[in-house]
């Protein structure tokens, strides 16, 4: 289960200085025919990034223009993807934003799955936010395992026909290699659960304060707050938090424990990555430091942390958590000042499902490119996730995942059947009738020792 990580302004915030360079990555205004500027970032129209789907414009003037357009996809078993060329190995923060707006004439937003490459990322359930007049967003950090990365939507058992998956905007931000680098991104993705700026009741902190356009949500509770008297240079921090998160902190008086109920919702039992950020708020001097111990749900997270005006971060890479979480900072007994905290990040660790064997995936890519009318769900990983392979394709479910059957009967495909089909060496079945393939038919029987069944309908001119 994933955690709803939500809430977003609906109206634009005050003017941005355009001096800051745009974050690097892709910023997509889904369903739009035009590019728009928002908060100093250019959001491109989505043409060319998605193969399928329809565009809708919500006729509303009271919401961010980014939210006034959306793309929706057919209801059905297929997955529908946005695909982006990327540098292999690049670390990316991906954010999907949803605002239903009753585009299909319904009352409640459709519920569906979102998928990253071959991995089921999470359910998209924006019901609660939409009821409260809010848009919703989800984030995940992954690295590109190939030269393209795909972000897909698919119906699930809660997507009641004719409801269909939709999306308002999509962002892929390039992260520097040092960010969150204690995680093995070959095996895991990090789903954002909360990224909080403690003792702040202002706006979201984001670009240009955060060059990667991470959203730092204000978090305020009953604890006393302090303001920093020294600036922090954050370049030495691997996660490169924006310096502004250190400007406000939650604290308590001398000798007392500081307790936070954070994140402010219950967590499903899982393993989490947790990073916490601290700075002594006083003017820099030889005495401006304080020592305290950090506990999460009663477990020692860090013993006797020495926090100075330079700031410090501590993190746990795989912390098991569940339910309501309490963070306690216990001052060392001789400390003349109380403990304090400025910001925190918590991510759910998502095991990745891998991908289809690259050789098979590449052969299918070539096949797809040789077709003039490829099926509109032939995007993203061909076999994975298991519930959403390309239409007409069946795969083995053991590692490595291979294509074992192509049943293209009746898909009315036009184009050439390329000889690269022969590279699908695990293929056991091939059904090609009721299509309109042209040109010479590649010699497959020889190259497919495992092929049991090869059906072609000569009446249709295969
Ligand atoms: C918005 O208005 C346009 C033009 O008047 C119309 O074509 C479109 O269907 C409307 N969209 C919705 C969701 O009602
Ligand atoms: C995808 O994952 C979510 C949990 O995040 C789960 O509820 C959903 O059923 C999964 N979808 C499929 C098709 O397995
Ligand atoms: C979607 O969210 C609503 C509101 O939080 C909840 O009542 C409903 O059970 C959720 N549906 C699914 C399928 O998770
Ligand atoms: C993370 O990045 C920093 C800065 O580049 C480097 O010093 C550190 O060794 C890296 N840690 C891991 C676990 O790779
Ligand atoms: C911190 O930085 C801000 C803006 O760069 C500057 O206005 C302020 O004087 C600095 N504060 C200290 C204590 O150096
Ligand atoms: C503060 O937390 C510590 C655990 O670190 C606990 O032993 C102690 O009783 C707490 N003090 C108060 C006043 O709650
Ligand atoms: C904490 O760090 C400061 C600055 O580096 C140092 O002067 C002080 O002795 C340290 N305190 C402890 C208890 O290590
Ligand atoms: C192939 O697909 C067609 C159309 O979906 C279906 O009618 C047929 O039963 C399938 N054949 C096999 C062997 O699965």
C-alpha cells in the first residue's frame, strides 16, 4: 500500500524571480495543446510523449492553468505510458499530479494504478483530496535502467467502467548522484511519504529554493519555534536540502524531550528511508552547539548527535515502521538548551519488479516501429507488471522475464513483420491471422526451435 502524499495549492503563488535556471528534466502539461509557464518553469505540451489517450480541457478559471487540462486513457486491461529518453543510470525524481475536475461528468475521481517501467508503483486514489477541493501528487525516486523511462497508468479492479485513468501533469527532475545515495536504486525505488519543513506555516518550499523542485511541506505543531541566526551552507549535505529549511525549527525548553507526531498520518508496515536535518539556531560561537539523542518510536535512531550552527543531517536507510510514528529528541543531561529539529524526509522503500529481458524488449521495439498502426498500449515494458503486458503478448513469470507467446490475431496490424522477430528465442506460440502484413515473410520456423504453433491466415495476405 502506498501512502497518500497530498495536497497542493490550486492557485498560483506570488511571482517568482526568473533569474534561477530551470530545474533539469521534463515538465509536462498533460492534455494541453500549448506550453505554459508556471512558477518559473516551462511545462511542455505532452504531444509525442504519450501514444494514446484523449485531451480534455476543464472549463474553469479558478484553478492553476496547469490543472485545467488532462489526458485520459482508455478503460481496459492495457497500460498507457508516457515515455522519455533519458541517460541510462540517471537518478530521477518523478512527480505525477492529478486533478479530476469531473472531466467525465462523474462525481468521484476514477481510482487506478500508476506504473514505473515494469513496477507497479501505487494506487492513485484522489477521492479525499478532490472532495476537499485539492489536487493530489505522488513522487518516486528511481534511476533510469535503460535509455528510456516510462510512467504508465492502468485500470485496476477499482476502476469502474467507463471510468478511465487520467493525469494532469508529469515531472521528471534530474537529481545529482549523491542524493539519497545510500539506497540501492538497482533494486529499489523511494516513494515520498513526507518531506516536511518543521515550524514553518508558509508556502511549500520548492523551486527555485530547491534546485531539484522537491516540495517541502510546511509542518507546524504545538511545539515552540525558533528562527536561525546563522546561515547553513548545504553543499556539503549529500541530499542537498535547500538552505531555507534551516531558517525555522521546532524546539522545546531546557531539559525537556521534544516530541513530534510525524509524519502526520499512520504508516503501513514497511521499511522506510528517513533523513532528518538539524541546526543550532543561535549566533555562531564556540558555545553554539547542543547534544541530543534521537528516537523513532522508542528505538534509538542516533545517539548523542552534536548539532552546531553549520547544520547536520542523519539518516536511516531501512527503518521498519508502522502505524502512528513519534520522533523524540532527548537532550543530554548537561545541555543548557533544548533539542531542536528543522526538517525531515521519509520515503517508503519499493522493491522494483525488474524488466523484460532487454533482447526481447528490443526485438518488440523493432517490430512496433515496423508497424504503421501499433496497438496503442504497446508502450512501456512489454511484459511487466504482470497484470499489464502489451496486448497480444504473454510472458514467462520467472527471471529473466521472456516473451513466450504472441497472439496478434485480429489486431488488423499493417506494416512489415521484421526478421528481428526471430530474436524472440523463447517464443512458443505465434498467431498472426487477420492482419495485413506486407512484404516478404521472414523465415521463422527454422529460427524457432521452441515454436509449437505458427498460424498464418493466407487469406489475409500474411
Ligand atoms: C469546455 O469547453 C469547450 C469549448 O466550449 C468544450 O468543447 C469542452 O467540451 C468543454 N469541456 C468540458 C469538460 O466540459
Ligand atoms: C499495485 O500496488 C498497489 C499497492 O500499492 C495494490 O493495491 C494494487 O492492487 C497493485 N496492482 C496490481 C495490478 O497488482
Ligand atoms: C479511496 O479513498 C477513499 C477516501 O480516502 C476511501 O474511502 C476509499 O476506500 C479508497 N478506495 C480505494 C479503492 O482504495
Ligand atoms: C554518496 O555521495 C557522497 C558525495 O558524492 C560520497 O562521498 C559518498 O561516498 C556516497 N555514498 C555512497 C553510499 O555511495
Ligand atoms: C543569511 O543569508 C541571507 C540571504 O543570503 C542574508 O540576508 C542574511 O544576512 C544572512 N544571515 C546571516 C546571519 O549571515
Ligand atoms: C525523555 O525521553 C527519554 C528516552 O530517551 C525517556 O527515558 C525519558 O523518560 C523522557 N523524559 C520525559 C520527561 O518524558
Ligand atoms: C560539538 O561540536 C563543537 C564544534 O565542533 C565542539 O566544539 C564541541 O566540543 C562538540 N561537543 C561535543 C560534546 O562533542
Ligand atoms: C488469440 O487472440 C484472439 C483474439 O483476442 C482470441 O480469440 C484467440 O482465442 C487467441 N488465441 C489463443 C491461442 O490464445
